[in-house]
């Protein structure tokens, strides 16, 4: 006999159905898929904006060309976002296949691999954005103590496009941090489920 999704056991102990858990799981899966798609798209945009950015200036009949390879932090940013975008694309395909098949939970080893990968991507993304932002500040404001000139006064178009790339990379970084929290939730709830099962078994 049941009332509103609550079953009554022979010992008169209410047993709640897993409908709410399935709804939560579905929402978590959708959020994960959306975030991975956002990371993949913005990662490609960030790498493309910075990687294709060039500007040529003529100084006393001498042409000077600014490109992202002139700053190692920008090279790191392009490579990092390219790797993150490729990783996210693979994870998007995994999420789609998992949702089509209707798998609710996966094994602990796979969960650990996904969790570790997401953590690494989050750390790499944060490090790349931090390094690129510091270099951008030096290029914009200069450093008088070290006699570093304000490069952006000369290469304004180059700096503006780099700024757009860093902004996209920053969104990627924030999304990877949120995604790492979701993958941690997906991992540790497997252990929480086992604990609840074992405790209920002991109680019976």
C-alpha cells in the first residue's frame, strides 16, 4: 500500500521511492553537458582569438610585427585552451552517449578518471588565465622600474583582441571550476550510496 510515492514496509517503516534522486540526477547530467559544451566552445574561441592575433607597425621605416608567440604566457594560454576544448569535446560525446543509453550511475574507476581529468583541466585553466592576465597588465601599464614600455600604446588592436581572448579564457576557467565540483559530486555520491545501503542493511 502506498500514498504519494511512499511505500509502507511490513515493519511500518516508510520507504521513499527514488523519484527525486532520478530528477536530481537528470538535472545534474544536463548541467554537466551544458557546461562541457560551453567550455568546448569558449576554449576554441579563446585559442583562436589569441592564436590568430597579429598586428604590424612601421617604426622608422622598420616593420615590427606583434604576435602571440612573443609572449610565453599567451602561448601557454592558447595551448591550454586547445587541450581543454579537445578534452571537453570527448566528455561531451561521453555525456551524450550516457544520456541516450539512460545509464544513471557509472563505475567508481571511471568516476575517478573523470574527476581527476576535470581537476587537472581546472588547475591548468586557472594557471593559464593568471599568467596571461599578468602579462596583459604589464603590456597595458608597463613597468617603469624595469624600463618596460607600454606595448599596448603601439599595438592597440593586438592588445584588444588578446583581451577578448583572455576574457573568454576566464569564462572557461570559471566553468571548469564549477564542473570539477559537479564531477566531485558525481564521484562521492557513489560512496554515499554504498554507505546508506550498508547502514540500512545493518538496521534490518
